[in-house]
C-alpha cells in the first residue's frame, strides 16, 4: 500500500507485493505490500510479536512465502537460494544468535565473504566505521561487550558492501552512545555507497533519526505509514503504546 | 444421542482374513513340502517379532534393534533349560516361563535405561544397538552353559513334529497379530500414537510417557521371548546370531519394507522376505541380498511407509463424510471432579529466580493468583515471560524461590505431577496430536482420570461441561471424527484449549493463544477465557503480545521487564503507567 | 609396559576408525551406518592394490580417493533427501552397507583375504619388544588428528563447517552454501573411513563383513564425543584403555563390549556425553 515519491519514479530496490507468510499453520504476515527505493532508509516499526522479524526472514527465504511476490531490482526472488541472494549484494544483521560466539572476531568477519582474497580490503571498510575492531580481531566474539557485538554484527553485514542492508532491532538494549555510532555508520554507508537500508526497530528516536520513510506493522499488516517528518514521532507512538 | 454400536465393515474383513489364515495354518501341512513347512514356521516366528517392532517403531516412534536380544534371550533361556535339565512337561513349562520372565525383566531394565527424563529418541536407538551386542557377547562367554560360538543343539523340545510346530506357530502369529490390531486401534492404542506425535503434550496432560514406554518395552520383550521359545523348540538349535544386532536390523528391515504402522504390513514383509530368501538364496546367494538391500534403501528414501503405502494407494479411500459418521463419538458430560480448596490462592509464587549459568533470566518474582482471575503477563521480548510460565508448570526449572499450586510446593515435581495438582498449560504453537482425530485428542486429555479401554473404541466421549462448551462454540463438536491434521490453525488452538480445560485444572497457563488467529477467532477465544474465569471460577495466566486483546479481557496485568516484575495492577493502572510507556517505546535504555 | 602400550595403541586405532564417522556426524548430524562398509571398501582397496602388484602404501591414497568418490555419490543420492529424517538416514545407510557388502562379496568372494603387511616386525620400547605397526598406528592417529585440526582451523572449508556445526541458520544467513559444506564433509568423512580400512588390514582379517564389527564401537564413541575431535581423542583414550584392561584382567570377550557398554552408561548419566565438558 505504501508508495513513496521516489518509488514511483524509479524501479524500487526492494518490493513486496501482497506477501503472506508464516510458520507451519500460523500466518504471521498477511497481504503485506511495501516498496523501498534505491538509497532509501526505511524503518519498519511495531510492537513485539507483530511480525517485523518475520518480514526480514521472509525476504531472506527463511520463512516460506505463501502468496505474493518479493522482488529485488524488479526481478522476482522466488527460488533464489540464500547463498546467491547474499552474493548478489544483500547484507543481513540478525537480532538473535547473530554471532558465532566461540569463533574469533576475524572468523566472524571472514564468514561474510566466500573467499579470503578480498578480506583485507573489505575489513578496512569496516574499520572505517568501527575502528575498535582492528585491535580485537583475534578475540573471541563472545567476549565482546553487548554494544561491541552489535557493531560487529553490523560491520560483518557491511563486509560485502551490500546494495541492500536488512537490520533487525540493532539498537535493542544498547547505550545511547552506541546507538549514535550505529546511526552514524548507517548514514555514512548510505551517503558513500547509496545503500538501501531496511531497519526493523522499536527504538523510535533511533529509527526516526536515520530513516526517510516509516511504516508500522500490526498483526502482520501495515497499520500506518509515511515519510519521516516533524510529527512522525507522536503519530508512531500512538501505535506503539499499550 | 443414539448409541452407535454397529460393527464397522473393516472389522468383519479382518475377522474373515484371520479365519482364512487360520484355515491355511491348519491344513498347511497337507499342502506344503517339508522344506516349505520348515521355512514358513521360521518366517512366522520372525513375523511375530516384526509385529513387536512395528508397535514400538511404527506406532510409538521408537526405532529399536533390540528385539533380537529379547528374542535371543527367550530362545536361550528355553534351550538352556531343555539342554541342561531335560524336557519333561514341567520343565517345558519352566522353559516357557523363563522365556517370558527373563526378557521382560531385561526389557524393563533396557526401558529404564532408554527412557530417562530428557533422553532423546536417538539415545533409545543407541541402547537398542548395545543390548544385542552385550547379549551376544555374554552368550559367547557362557562356555558349556550357552554352548559358546557353536550354540546349543540336540535337546528335545515340545513333542509336536514339523506339522505340529507349523500349526502352533501359525496360531501364535494369528493371535499376536489380532491382539496387536485390536490394541493399536483401541482407545489405549491411540496413546502410543500420541506419545510418538507429541511427548511433551502427553506429559502436560498428566500422563507419564516415560513409564508407558518402559512398560511397553518390557511387555513386547516378553512377546519376543515367546517367539524365542517357539524358535528354540521348532528349530532344535539356538546360536549366537539369533541374539545379534544384525538380526535386529533384519527385523527392522522387514517392518520397513512391509510398511510401518500397519501391523499386517510387517507380518507380510517378514514372511515374504524370509520365505523368498530361503527359496532364492540357493540359486542366487548374494544377488538376492543385494536386491533386498537396494529395495530397502530405495523404499526408505521414496516410500517411507513401505509396501503397505502402495497397497493403500491402490485401495479405494473411504471418504471423509463416512469416516466422520463412523468414527465420531457422542459427547457426554462428565461430572465436575474438584471442589474449591481451603486456601483461596490457586497460585502463590515467592522470590522466584531462574538463571542459565551466569545469565539471570528471572529474579525475585512474587505473584499470587486467586480463582476467577484472568492475569495477563506482558513485557518486551526476552523479559522472561515464557521462562516464568515454564517455572510454573515444571518444578525442576526454577533456580531459587518457591512456587505453590493450591497450597502445595511444586519444587522438583515433573510436569505430569503438576498437572494432577490442577495446572493446565496451553502452548504458543498449538500442541495437539496431528495423527489423531479431534475426539481422540480429547480422550487423551481425560486419560489420566479415566483409563482408556485396551480393547475397543468408545462410542462416547466424557467431557466436563466447560470443555464441551468450547467445542460447541467453536464448531469442533461437529468435527470430532476428523483427523487433527485437517483442522485450521485457529481450530487447533481451540482444540488445545478444550483439551486443557478437559483436565479440569484450577489454573490455566496460556502462552500467546491468539498468535496467528483471525479477528473472529481472537474474539471467540477471548470470550471463552472470560467465561472460564468470570463465570466458572478457573484462574488463568496469559502471556500475550497483543495489548489490545489484553486490555479487553484481563482482570489484572503483570508487567515483566528484564526478568523482574515491575508492575502488578488493574488494567487501568497499568495502561496509564509511565513505566510501561517507556519500556514499550524503547526509551527505557536512554 | 606392554599393557600401557596396548592401551595407547588401542585408543589410537579406535580414533582412526571413528574419525570419519565423527566428521560426518559433527557437521551433518547424520549417523552414517554405512561407515562399516566404507572401512571394508578401504580394506579391499588394499587387497586390490596388492593384487595389482603395487606398493602396499599406494593403497592409502587409492582408498581415500575411492571412498571419497563413492561418498560423494552417496551424499547426493541417498543422504541428501534424508536430512530431515535422521532415524531413516540410519536405516538407509545401513541398507547401503548391506548392498556394498554384497557387491564386495560378488566381486571378491566371501573368503578371508590377506594383504601384504605395511610394516612388520617389532621394535624395542624401554626393553620390551612391541609391534612396530601398532606404534605406527599411534603416529597415524596423530597425523589424522592434526590434519583434521588444520582442516577445521586453517581452511575455508573448515571455517564454514564450524559455522554449520555452531549455528546452521546463521551460516546460511551469511551466504554460506551449506549444501556444499555437507557434501564436502561427507566426502572427507567417507574418504577417511576408507583410509582407516587400509590401516586396519594388518590388524584384522579382511572379509566382506569386517566393517560391522567396528561400526558399533565407533558409533558409540562418536555419540559420546559429540562433534569435537579433541573429545573423541579423550573418549578413545578412556574407553580404549578400559577395553584393554577388561580384556587383560577379566575376559577378552567382555573386553569387546566394554566400549559400547561404558559409552551407553555415560550417555545415560550425561546425555551430551563428553561434549559439555
């Protein structure tokens, strides 16, 4: 249902049309449509259990699509394997169990690439956003602090210099200073490479601080949506409060 | 409600087949040559073993290679009595008795070993591999007592002669098969399928699946022991291979090829393959096994339910309408069992804490719930809601503090024991039995109060009024004969709720009962919950994400945040609280 | 002294035999019940090598290659459809074991075969004469263990395999081609099993069913070890040692079941075996 100005004039980077999906017999997403233009940062918000994470997992093919279609740069993604999806320039920062805790920071970053050849170059890009990782390469990922782990998760998603970045509640449980660093990294990445970013969030200040457009998900459907403006915060809060 | 006692045509069909087989068995010796009689006698003994494997694997889901060990134990027990003591009628009776008792005891021990609290299906299979190996080695090390590697031979058994053994074995096989068929189709037999489908649900219906599996293992070890007795007598020789794990895999192979979960299929599989092996192995010794092995691999991959699946596809299907009419029992209302308790508090939690290693998931939770209350538990992801529910329904979960149900501390109690105190738990994803019908699911919920029949399918279904009400208001009462797999998600949720209510609990725990439901279904569930608590005096605790739903139906709301209980109050108090607003808008971290 | 050497060499042999099974179980979570058949294939590769008049040591690479190729085919045709049905995978691979056993019988006959010894004679260890080959087995076990450690820690495939073991969903989300990792692991595991078959030839008679005797022991060790080679090594030392002690002091026949019984008991007490420690 959501069509922004940019989406009308150019081919959308990512578009979901009438998507329904769910686990086993349970439908979590129903008839969901949204479209994100290239270079846009889009915030998908909503309370717990409303299907936000499932939207990301459906895009990535972890949750089976029941009906509707998802397309990337205008080409349908049905039947595309995760491996080739990621290789075609999709970065993903999951919310839960997003790191190999027992592997080193280096190995976690290496796993974002298919071969070690481009590692030195790719990791330099990540240092540009999060310099602290340079000293931590040999450390076990599980020994990083919560905020550092989140930055590693995001950094790993940026290794391949993705065209489309999918980020799941990256700000959850983080100190404001860390949230700020992450927001800066996202804006910088978009500015430098024109990355399209879809963030799933509950943290209003962070989400509205980086996004151009927003939508609120309720019970698997889009409840409200629009461009980010002055009045957005209070309007979204109406949907999120108890 | 008309009492429907007419016997379905299938039963007549089975009876006719059993009778025809019995005739073949009786006149068989006149038809077959000695070689064929010999081979068929052995095949039929093996078929008895296949039946036991089918009950364990096909129905209950326990893949076992261990029946060979029980068979061998029975055979050796008989042969040792007959070799070393003699074969007077009294000693023959002793041999038979030992051939049953020793395997039953061994089976009970193996069952205890296999089905501990929290053991996996793979572990049971592992044990079933070890047991035959151990028994075989014991036979090898038994010296003159067991004949070591050459086995025992040259003893005299039952004075029957070849035709007599053929008839005796045939009759034993028919009896075993008929008993197995009747049992697996009875109300009690459905329990096996329930355990296979969903063991956790069985425990949360107040049943003890572990104990049932141990008993089943012991009983079927006894049956295998009888087969061993027959074998020791009929063949006149027992050898270490009879106890071995390779033989155990052969029985599984026959069962798989014939079609697991059908009883008849494995019987046919065992007789067919063993008979053909004997006939063909002379001409094509290795090729035959090659063919069987290849067939087995192909079947497992492409046709996991065996040849019986092909046969079923070829036979005309009964249509759903008919099945419903034939299999649908009438609901009767069971009298309410429980009166009100002296202590008014149904649930009392104090100082409850739970940690995984150094991670503190819950701490210092205090909570009281009284009859008629509908308490909603809300909070962001990871607040510990589901963990708290688990601590309330499983006494081995909590790390610190105490939980009392109706005044009794549940520390250390297993879920099925807590169910008997009056706690019913409804899971987030509808936890029902997919291979059973609606009526059978509900019967499982009553099984802890009313032992199901071992022989027949009941024509009635006794349920408490509250459960019957749920069925009526959701239309499930007209679908009692339907398999659960055909139900919609919403109907499964309602069915599970009805099952939980059929337990007549004092306290109902519900984990996101509205997840994935339509608006109408939500309203129905909400209404049902309000009626159960407001009018019928159940207490309920509800974990729920949909806060509109919570606001509409709760009498009280409890807010959990980062493992602590931060708010406990009326709907109005909680909804207008500033704390809740900050938690939910993500600003709590700022 | 001989007792101690027996314990160490027995542990080494168990490790060699079980390593291939562990590699497959660790990554694929599938029990390859045709493992015994692959040991047999390896042993017959040694027989065939001897028959061709080649150097007996040539059997090692030949067996690895044959085992790996057959393993690759098996993964694609038989194991891949059964990842979601692990118990059926046990049965299907067992069936495959029967088929392989029969094919070998058709080809080579059912009689016991003999191969030329890789190493013969004894060597003096602290004044005790001891079989040179059994000592070589310890070296072979160390080489295999180190090679696996290198493969896991030092290569791309190993990193991907570790990722699949730890969290398969996350590995897929990062674009790791898990199907290829599984295929590669199965190939390595079966190749190694065949290699172990060659190494067994001087210690045991070669016949079409020789693998079955080794299957259960290695299977139990793998169940106890979980998915780690270091825990497998510990399990082999503990249970292999126990086996030698029981064989020596109680009865050789009971010694044969020591590993299986002890492993079963350990699993009853701690369902995860040694993996948790």
